[in-house]
C-alpha cells in the first residue's frame, strides 16, 4: 500500500510520494527544517493544520492591511485632519485599531455615534456583541465609561456609555464630538 515513489535510508522507508501527496512513512515522526536549517518562505493556496487534523485546527487566512475609520450618526462629520486604521486578520478573527481627528464637525448630530469602515463585516452569532476600547480627546461633552460595541452583521462599531444598572439605551449621543475631537478605537471580532 506504499506510495508510487519512496525515499529510503539504510533500507528503511522514510518518505513516500504518490500522484497527490508527499508524506512521512510514519505519522507524526518528521520535522520540516530545524533551528539551523530553516526554510525561507512557504507558499500555500490552501491552509495549514496546527495542533491537530480537525477542521477547527485549520488556519487558512492571514492578512494585514489598512482601513479608514469615520464617525457617523444621523449626519456625518464633514472633514478630518486624518483618519487612519490598521488591521490584522488571522483565520476568522480580526483586530482593528484606528484613530481620527475631526477638522470640521459640520451638522454632526444624532442619538448614536457609529465608527464605520471596518475592513470586514462582524459575524452574526447568537448572543455575540464584541466589546472594544475607545478613547476620546477634546470631547465637546464629557462622558464616563465609554466603550465600543461591535454591531453584528455590519461593518461598524457603536460608542456606548455606562454599565450595570442602567436603561437598555446606552448609546453615546453625537454631541460628544466636535471640531478638533480625536477618537482612538481598538476592537477584536469574528468576521461574517
């Protein structure tokens, strides 16, 4: 039942080849490279199984890139001095970080503040609302205990305030932002 081609040393088959596979003769017995003999790059069109052979062990995506955060409510901020974001995606998990500075607030108003432009939609899972960290500098209205909530099945997160024994509406009103407000965001979430 061996492969179509084998590599033997001293009469012992170590590796086998067939039309689709290259593999060690004994399962889980050989390393690819070592500390003093490393391979340079590995190019895969599929994935790699780490720590096991089940579907949950397959890593099939790693990506880094940029995204552009923007504030949105009933009306959007008019202009920014800068709006910069970075992300890392490993499998279906994404971590984003970003910041922006509003140069002209315009007619920004409303009962919520959403930060839009996430590079991937947040997955829609039962009882899943990822939480993140937000920092605001030069706010128009001081607020305490502000945090981010990723909104399922969208590409945005929402600023919310307060915790614990509060009403169900924890939205942070748009009057927090003004010209010269700087907003910093960090969120980790699963993709759709």
